[in-house]
């Protein structure tokens, strides 16, 4: 018992130490998470500065140094987050272990310790949420850093291609590039949201896997404990059955002993009746002795011859008186024997003797009765023959003394036997009491084992229900993750297809724009040459109109003024070409044909540009 109590106290101290350790570690993790959150706030403040630097001047040394320190701080934050996650996993395992030990150990402050465990579990959940938030924001910071790095290369490429942009007047690629960037930003935002959701689902799945693992461990340990308890219960049941058999045997023996006691009591009552008869016979003999004394007193006045005999008779009378005294002492001893027998009766009521001892006592009592009868007969014979011979009387007195001594010895033997039987009965009572206490202890142990098995079965049922619920939740989460993965794959495929289509259409549009620009330049050169020829042939009036047309074309070339300015210039050229009147007929016909061709080509170019712009606008609206 002392060892069990010491082991229980050691277990309780170990559980309390584990709880204090859990509290210290949870406080340490919470403080560390606060420090990491402060570092994250600094990094977010730097993120805005880095975005400005990346947009304005990405090639400076200060911006490069800031980006490098930003990257190093992000790496440090990521490593610290990994360490915190490892510590949180260890804390969760310790919480599960302590909860199992609390469930097995019946601690007096069970509710208080369970409340502490629940508080530590809540703090662990909160710290896990903080870690997930910090990891998401860190991933966003990593993306911004990657975007800044790519932004520098893009700026360099833009610097190398600036001449080409200045070369071409009309730039629809800027609008296309902006639309594409907007679409990419939207897709990146969607990707970030989907990645956040994926991270949350993965974390939930990991938590559920951990919970399943821990519940499986707890259920296996509970099964082992229930098996151990069931084995102990079976052992206790077998022991109780064995003890019940032993108790039944003892009850049978007790019944046999009770029957033997009843028989011995009946025999003792018979012996008592016989002793009473013997006492009555002795009283009758005493009366006869008194009558004989009266006869002897009457015969004292006999002849002188009998005087000598009288003296002898007196001596004999004295001897008889002695014998009477001895007989009285014998009667007193008989009364003591009767009292002792009464005490033996009271003692034998509580004593359980065997049949063989009772029979031996009965035989000894019968022998004593026979000896007493024989002694009484001898006494009567001796009293009858007292007058005849004194020598015989002396011999008889000595024999009576011997018989009395033998009776005393027999009485002592009977006392010793009664004491031994009483001791045996006490031993039997003590053995029966011990067996009863053992049976009660075994019954209490069996009841405790039954209660423990019932509690274990209830816990097993609860664990099975929780396992089924968790399995259902895990299946639902797996289905959701599969659907989300499928949707992510579809979104990625659509993004890739859209990106490919965008690149192909960009190439087509760029080729078309290049072709249109080359055609426009070629047509302008042809028209300029024709206008110069016409200016030389025609007069000053036509020359003025030609300069007006050239002045109209110059802002178009200088500003790249769009489709409307280009169409207005074409209409003015047509009007200017219709104005000259003082020319010859062949020159007018050739000029008209050339003007028609130029106008047709210009109309074709205008239509092509309008088609390209409408296509770009439709494509932007669709996406």
C-alpha cells in the first residue's frame, strides 16, 4: 500500500511538472510570436518603400542594399517560423500525453488540471493561427520581392526598346500591355486567394491527421488498459470462484461440526442424568451408614466380650469417620465436578468439536460411571463387612483413596481436553472470520473491476464515435481538397491557354501594325513624289494647295495623331486634288487615276487600322 501511494504521488508530481513546463513553453512561444509580428510590421513598412524604389530607380546601390537586407530579414523570419512550428508540434504531443495520463490517474485536483490543459490547448490554437497569418504575409512579401527583381529587368528591356517606341508613332501595344498587366494582377490575386485557401485546408488536414493519430494512440492505449483490466477481472473472478468453493467446503464442515456438537450435547445431558442418579444413590448409602451407626450405638451395651470388639469398632468408627470425611470431600469434589461440567456446557455451546473427541469423552464418562458404580458396590460391601474384619476395612479405605485419586486425574484430563477443544474452536472461528473478510475483499475488488470495465467500455464507445466523426470530416475535407485541386488545375490550364492566345494575338497584331506602318510610309513616299511632280508641272495655285496638304501631313507624322487626323488629311488631299482646273486633259486623267489609287490605298489602310483597333477593344472587353 505504501509503495502504491508513493507511486501515485510520483505520478501526480510528474503530471504537475509537465503542466508547468507546458505553460512556460506556451508563454515562450507567444512572446516569440509577438517579436516576429513586430519584425513583420517592419518588413511591411519596408515593402512599401521597396515598391517605390523599384518603380522609380531600381539600379541604385541604396535600393539594392535595401532589397538585400529585406531578403535576409525575410529568410530569418521564415527560419524562426519553422522553429516555432516545431515547438508547437512538440507542445501538441505533450498535451495529448498529459491528457492520457490524467485520464488514467485519478488525481484529486483533476478538474483544475484539466482546465489548465484546455487553456494550454487554446493558446496553442491561437499561436498556430498567428503562425499561419505570418506565413501568408511572408509569402506575399516574397512575391513582392520577386516582382521587384523582375521589374528591374523589365525596366532594362524597356530602356533598350525605347528607341523603337519613339520610332513608331501609333502605339496600341501600351494599351494591350496595360490590359494584360491588369488581367495578370487579377489572376495573381486569385492565385493568392486560392493558395491561402489551400494552405488553410492543408493545415486543417494536418491538424485532423494529428488528431486522428493521437486518437488512435489513445484508443490503442485504452484498449491495452481495458485488456489488462479484463485480465485482472477474470483473475479476480476465478479467485472468487475458488474461494466460493472453499467457503462452501468450510460451511459443510461447520454443519458437520454442528451436528457433532448436537450429538455431544445430547450425550452430555445423558451423562448428567446418570451423575444425578449416582448422587442419589450416594445419599441413600449415607443414610444407610447413619442407620448402621445408630445400630452400633444401640449395641454398645452388650456383653463384656464385645468390649474389646467395641474398641476395635471405635477405631473402626474413627476410620469410618475418616472415610466419611473423605466421602464428604469426594461429594464436594463431585459438586465441583458438576460445576465444572456446567461450565463445560456453557463453553461447549461455543465450541465446535469433532465426532471422535465427543465419542472418546462419552466413553470416558461411561467408564467413570462404571467405576463409580463399582466403587459404590464395594463401599456397600465393605460397610456390610465392617464388623467382620478391620483389616479388610483398611484395605478398602486405601482402595477408595486410590479410586478418588484416579477420579481427580480423570477430571484434570477432562479439563485439559475441554481447553484444547475450546482452543480448536477459537481457531476455527478465527479461520472462518479470515475467510469471510477475504471473500468481502474479493467481492469489493470484483465490483471495482466491473466499474472500471464499464468506464473503459464507455470511453471506448465515446472514442469510437469521435473516430467516426473525425473520419467523416476527413473524407469531406479530402473531397473538398480534391475539388479545389481540380479547380486550380482548370484555372491554371485556362491561364496558360489565355497567355498563349494573348502572346499569339500580340504577335499577329504587332506584325499587322508593322506591315501597316511600312505600307503607310511607302504610300506616303509615293504620294510625296507624285505631289512633287505635280507641283513642278502645275502652277503656283496647285503649289500652294500642295504645301497646304504637306502641312496637314506633318503633324500626323510628328505627333502620330491617330486615325481621325489621318482621315481628315486624306479628305483634304482629295479636295486639294480636285481644285486644279488649268491643266491638260491627259495630265488630268493620269492625275485622277493616281489620286484614285492613293485614295483607295488610304481607305484600305484606314479600314485595316479601324479593324485592328476594334479587335483590340473587343479583346480587352472580353478579358
